[in-house]
C-alpha cells in the first residue's frame, strides 16, 4: 500500500484514512447521494448528522463495499474500494469495524461465545489463553466484565450495544463506523454509549464515522461534523460552529 493520503486542516496536516470524492448513488429513480465529498482523518471522530433518509447509511455502506457507487470514488487506506478483489476487500473489512443499530449479537450464544466467534473465524486464533485474555480485556474496556457468561436476552439495550461494540473492537479495527449508536436508548444510556465511543478513540486510537440524528451524541463525540440533507453535505464545522449557524436547516437540528 502507498502512504496514507495527507490533507491540510486549519493550517496543519492530518492523515486522511478515508477519502470520498464525487460520490453518487441512486436506486432506480431515487437519487440518494449527490456528489458527496468528505474525508476522515486519523484518530478523528467525524459525526454525520442528518434526518432519516438523507443518505447517511448509504454513504457508510459504500465505504465498506456493501454498495457500489454510480459515480465518484471511495478510497480507504489509499485503496479504491470498488476496484478491490474479493480477497482484498475481505482484508480491508477486517481493518474496519461496523456497529449496527441492533448490535447484531447471536442470540443463541453467550457473550463469551459472541466474542470468541470473530477471533476464531476471522483471526483464526486457536490458543485458549490468548482468546480468554482478549475477551477479558475488551469486556473491561466496555465496562461489562461480569456479563461474560450471560445470554443476549439477559442484557439491557445499552448492554447489548456495549457487547456489540466489544465484539467489533476485539478485532482491533483502525476505523469504526457507527450507524445510529444511540437509537432506542434512554437519555442516560445514550450518554453512556456516547462516552464509550470517546473512550474507544482514546484507548484504541481508532478513527470513526458516527452516523446520527441524536444531537446529544454528536455533542459528546464529534471532533468535526457534517450535516447531510437530501443526499448532499450542506454544512461542515465544529459542534459550536454548526450550532450557531445562520442556515435555517442546519440550525434546526440544535433546537
């Protein structure tokens, strides 16, 4: 691989681990994405704020190759995603964690078994001591060491989110994609999940895109924010900059 792309941000240089240029995607007559341009920088939390149906989730699905764009390009670690072979795409996805809204746990497996699964299936680990150590460390990291032998049905919604994050982070991804991480959670639990996203960045030096319409989550997690509407990015800036925007649509998120 070539050296990671660098871009100038506010007078300095930061590595861009994801670059999207001119991204467009339609489903039939429905034009979901229209000329999307964005970058994710190393060890940055980038929040994409927008209402449902504005194209946020389609954007991150293009990043991991679950969808192929109609126009433009998506570059991750200097590799154009739609030009990768199947094997290279699989290798790239190991470097990218994806936290789904549901947490996507296997209901028939205990927490321990849910965490063992990617270690054995993806990393091909066989040493039990190594596996047990990794599981204990990541459960400590998400604050649920005592949940190791529980079934998903015994966990609250917030706990399921934490275990879903643990299962993703146990592979030590370099990039995390969060799709509405606080959906369906009460305000206190949402705050805890948002703070956990911050701790993942600090402790694991991960770069993250956080898709949300939850302004409280955005305030806690965002280093930088984009606002999407009708398949376009209509504003970019810090939380404070966007909160004080004179653009009516942008300002409406903060009311």
